[in-house]
C-alpha cells in the first residue's frame, strides 16, 4: 500500500507541473476523485514550492546568449541516467526533471530571475535542478510562528546536507538582527546552516550546503537572532516545519 501511494506522490509532482498526460493523467485524476487528502495536499504544496522558487529571486536582464546556453545544458542533462527503484519510477522522475528544467529555463530566457551575474545564477539553477530530480530530496512546508505568523516557506532537503530554502511574507530583519536557519536531528541540538535575508516584499532564498548529519534531520526552523549567532538559537522562532 505504501509503495502504491509513493507512486501517486510522484505522479502528483508531475501533475502539479501540468506535465502528466495519457493514461497516467487519467489514472491520477481518477485517484484524486477518491478525495485522497494526501495527494491533494501534495499537489497544492508542490505548486506553492514552484511559485516560491520563482518569487524568491529578483528579476534581471539576462545576456543575449542565455537561451542557447541554457538549452544546451538541458540537452546535456537529458542524457543523464537517474538511478531507478523500478522502471516506472525512472520514467516518472525523468519526465519530472525534464519538465522542471524546461520551466526554469523558460523563466530565465524570458527575463531571468537570479540575483547575481549569469555564472552564479547558472550555479543556483543547476543546484536546485539537481535537488528536485533526486528522489531522496524531500519537500518540507515551513509555517509562520511568533512575530511572523503570516510568513511561509518551503525547504528542499537532502540528507547529504544539501538543500534550498524559499520564504515569503517574512519582513526584513531589524538592524542588528538576522534570520538564522537551523536543522534539528533526532536527539540532537539545533545546527546552524545559514542566514537568509529577505527583500522589501518579504521574499528570500538561500542554498544550504552543510555536512551530512550523523542522524536524520527531523525538523527545520528559522529564528530571529542577533547578528553573528551560530552556536545555538536564542531568539524567537519565525518559521518552522512539522516534526517528521
């Protein structure tokens, strides 16, 4: 039963992107018609994640050669193999990865959305793409808390220690303060993995590259801290995930 529902969760990712078709689309819509709350929530959360990915990064005008270079990159990525659990799972993940790559590339070609010059932007694009196409990456909702109840976010996390956090409706930190991001493993103290800044509209994004945790991460949190805090959280929680 669990294996069957994992199949529906994979379908929901592709469905949320508008890329499911044929018998797979008919089968998934029939499944949704059974009022599966889990899959309905997963479709909604995947769409929110992709929306935050777009909104968390500021528009810039890309160089004239961006389109050709991005499309060449997609062609190269399309030839990479993805380790399967079953042939069906491989097919789904390849379609999902290709669709996400095309969607991201389309946004870049249309106007760009990364903060820095092209090469750093391309590095962020590649990192997020690799996270999304890895079946071991998990998508966690972040919920506003304390002084930022209206804030929300998503955190893509891989137990390798790589991840990416996207937030919205989180006011800029006051002068002398910062938003610290923490991972919390089972029976372990919170671990600082970076600082996220937001713009005037409350949007922000941060790549995470931390050492692999000895224990599985069970929870994620963002706290408002004095600048330079990294040993342990002392301030209020403004965003947190549910404990897994």
